[in-house]
C-alpha cells in the first residue's frame, strides 16, 4: 500500500498568525512551495521539514505523520 504523508502545517502556521509568504520567507522557499506542502502536493525534503519545524517551534513529528492505509483524506471511502 502507498504511504501518505499528512501534515498540520496550515494549522500550525495559522496558530502563529503567519501567512504562507511570511513562513516561506522564514525558511527560504517560495510561497508556492508552502502552499504545495500544505496541500499534500509536494513532500518536503528532510532539510525543509526541519526548517519548517524550527520556524513553527514544533517538533517535526508534530507537523508530519505517515498513514500507510493508502487512503487519502481527500478521497471518499
């Protein structure tokens, strides 16, 4: 089964009242990169995941989790 990477990036970003652009600036990527990570389109590198965790003051495990059920939360089951 395919593993799916879930993230709480948007929730954590909003908790700190940051825009996608502000978070992107903090970690040195484009706003589009933040958007695609939040929407599960792009899986971040380890380096980017660590930078995001540091910028949001959360451990990586609080931002990203694996689901090996093979069912995306966006799909109807």
